[in-house]
């Protein structure tokens, strides 16, 4: 069986990590059974393999511009993939190129939630929102068209699965939930380190991450005589060991309202400290069963300030950790599940 894996779009931390992790899984576990062709958009994104069953093709010409990517998806990408004569195509980049031969099995991994969420309608006329608005209003339509052509669509959460079915109209059994693998952080938990005035928000500096809500809440708190310490990590460079130390000592703030999963939620709940999250479908799913989860409206700074006061006053404090979120779904490696779907 020849499988083409498309991820020309991957270049940044999250998407590239998924591609590299899947590639390493294939190298170690799945390459003996099938022939794999990985198509990337960045040179040296993947380490060359000495396994004859694995090949890497770099299409940096497609990656060079949004226009080139659009042409690949809508005009000539299907014919090019057909020339590789695959039995199956797995796309990690939310869309499938048009024109794929009918005998090719098509699998689509969808991890772009902007168009599926209903928290905010982004405006293309606002400079700071334009990029996300493009994903929400235009790119989302391409995702749905691709989903309708796919034999199976893979998402990370049940809320995304239901939203995909709702928006695309595909049959229930064509949308499959495979949660990401959640690291077991129990070895990093150190009781007795909690500081009521310390808060942590490890998120990149994007509009929907909603740092502004925290800043508005801080203004309210200052007016009431409170001085919380909020640790941000907007550049995404907070070392993992340091992040785990923050989870031990602080309360996680998570006002983001556009996420597929929200990994910090799954990580922080393992430390037992309070988690103050925006009242979103993904947050409620990832924090399901965690007694120290507290929710507020994604645009309600008064409600967030009130919860922060309760933490600083000791009315909300450390409790029992709740292990890996969705641990019942993670007994089997997530990439193993994905390969099994393709090989079924």
C-alpha cells in the first residue's frame, strides 16, 4: 500500500510538531508494512530515512505563497498527487487538493477551528483580525468542501467532530475523534508550592488568545486593591521544565476562545491547582470531571476578576489533580489509531 502524507503548510511549532511526531512514529512502527511518501513545504523539516519504504518530497514552491498554495489545492495539486500513484492520501493541512483520482482513499486531519467556533465573528476589515477572519470566512469553506470529498475526517475533540458534521453535512461515521497524546506529568507535581497571587497563561500573542481580557480584569483588581502576578509566554519560548514549575505554583488562566483542544488545560489539571477558563465547548470537554475548573464568559472581565479575587482570598485553592484529560481515549498511541484507520 502506498500512502502519500501531505503537510506542505506546516512550518510553525504546533503543526510541524504533529508532522514530525507522526513521521517518527511511521519510521519506528509502520514503515515495514507500507510505502510512505511525505510531502512537505520546508527543506530539512524531516530527517532523511534510510528505510527504503519512506520517501520525502519537498514542495517549497507551493509553500512560497498563499497564491501558490491555493493553486495547488484548487487547480493542479490533485493531478500531481495522482502522478505519485498512491493508494491513500492523508492530509494534515486541513484541505485536500481537488482532482484526486476516485480510486484513492482520502483521509483529512482537521485542526483549524476558527470557522467552527461560534464565540466571535472576526472582521476582515480590522487589521489585527484579518488573518483569523480569512480562516473563518474563506478557508473554512475550503475545509468543508475537502471534508465532503474525504472518506474519513479526523479531529481531536468531540466538539469539533459535532461541529464538522453540523457544518459539512457528512455522515456521522465519516468523522472520527482521535484525541492528542497527553503527557503524564505526575512526576513533576510538587504539593505545597501554590501561591494565591500567582497566575500563568502560556499562549501565543494572537487576538483570539484573549490576553486583553486578563489585562481588563487586572484594571478592575487594581481598583479593589489586588495585585496579581500574571506570567505570560506570548513568544512560546517558555521551557517545559519552567512551565511545569509554573503549574505547581500558579493558577492557570485560559481566556482563549478559539482552540481545537487546548493542551495547557489538559496539562494543568494534573497539578490540582485552580483552572480559570473561558466558557467554551473545548474547555468544558478537556476539563470534564475536573472539580477545580471554573468558567466565565470569554468577554466578561468582571466575572474573571471575581474568580481571581476568590483565588487570592483563598476561597478557591489547590485540590485534587485529575490525571490526564481523556485518558480513556489515550491508552493507544494516537498515531497508531490514525494508521489503523488508513490500513483498515
